[in-house]
C-alpha cells in the first residue's frame, strides 16, 4: 500500500513547496522545521491505522470513556538527514522507543557508489509497529539495507516507511527488494526522474546538507 499525501488538499502541500523552494532552503532552521511539520502530519495519518483500547480517564468532574494506543511504535531513522522528520513523528508518538542507523554513500573514483552502514542502535522489534523514516527515497537501496539491518533486532508486526519525496525508481526498488511485504509506504511526493548521480529531479537537493550544513 502506498499513500501519497500530496494528492490530498491540505497544508502538507505548503510544506512540500517550501522544502523544494531554493529561496526558502537558504534558511536551514525553516527547512528543518518544515520536515518536522511533515513528520507530524505523517504521524497523525499513521495513527489512524493503529490499534486502540477503550480506557477510562478521571476528570475533575467524573469519569470519561476514551481510547488509548494499545502499544507505542518504534520510530527509526537514517542519520543524519532523517533527524528532523523523525522528531516530527516523535512529537506525536512521544512515548515511542527509537532506533538510529548510520548509512551513507561511499563514493568510488569511477563516480559509482555503494551504501555503507556503520552503526545500528535499536530496541527489540518483535511484534512491534516500526516507523522507518528518511526524507528522500532516491534509489531505494539505503532504505532496504536499513530495513534488513533492523531485522537483526526482531520481526515487526508491521512497518510504515515514511519519506518526504520519493523517486518512482526508488519505490519500484523497494517493491522488488524488500524482504517483507508487510509494510506501508507513506510519501509526500513522487518524482519521475533520477539522475546518474542518483539525485531526485526535481527533488530538493541534499536534505542532510540543507538541514545541517555541508560536509566534506
């Protein structure tokens, strides 16, 4: 199942427009905040798919019947670009456990690259709802490798993959190479083109650099 939130009329599209806009991108704090806002909207939409138990809450004037989450999800992200999006999701699932994976493009002299993973910090995932987020789904390979790395910590009940902007090729790669079919993909937009350097067009550029500054 794939949900593309840009197909709905909502304020979400304003945030998509702003993270793409080269003039607004110059304000890194605004860029991070917009990714955080998008994470909050993704979290709200995902919350509609989760399980709830009937509970009673004591108010100053009596007892109110209400519903509470049966269990909190585990929120995972890929360092460093995924941090603002992750924070937005965590703002809504504020009791969630968290997982972090270090993944990066290891470039070679012939202009090719491979995805390298160096660090995984993750709680037990067995029978948990996993929300795995990264702002860009370009080739899709880092998302699949990250998912496989997390599986060493257990088998989730269901996985929600969250990405601000996806390429069509990246989505196709995930569909073909994910070791499990028990997932839902949430995206803010789907772009058709991927350059030879694996950047999404029109995309938005390098989300990590825009959020946290350029790197060597």
